[in-house]
C-alpha cells in the first residue's frame, strides 16, 4: 500500500515554524477509509502541534511575568533592607539623645540644688548683716 503526503508550501512560508496541514493523496493501492483515518490523525497531530505552540507562548508570557514579579520582589527587599538600616541608625540616634537628655536632667537638678544653696546662703548672709542672728 502506498500513499503520498503533501504540504502546501505557501502555508508553510506564511507560518514559519508552523508546518502546514498534511494531507494524504490517494494512490491506486490505498483504501479511502485508511486514507481518511490517516488524514484525521494528521489533522489531530497538527492541532496538537498548534496547541503546544500556544502553550509555549503562554509559558513565555508566564516566565516574563515571573521575572517581573521577581524584580519587583528584589527591589522591595532592597528597600526593606535600606529601611531596616535607617531604622537602626534612628534607633541609635534616639538612644544617644536619651542619654544626653538624662545627662541634662542630672545637670539641671544639680544646678537647681546649687541655686537653692546659694539662695539659702544669701539669706543667711543678709540675716547676719542685719544683725538678726
């Protein structure tokens, strides 16, 4: 049994990479049922091939989307890391300010105590000068 497979060259040139549908032409020896079965199977193969191409295109789009999402995530991680570093710097600056505040509070109390002692001493001196003591 023999048969010929033909492809339309104009279709193949139009769809580079996608082969044109294959049709089996009847010879004198091939039965029409067999040829019809082969033609159906070839059509199914062509459909599967088209489906695979479509899936590949969708996969490429998914890969692009994943890469874009990864880039966005990487940028977010960098920004978060930068924010974390700034937060540590601010925390240290706040601790330094807190220590300076405590130091100033101690100095303020010390100055208030000195003022009270000086005022008390001044009153005693005034009393002594006036002769009340």
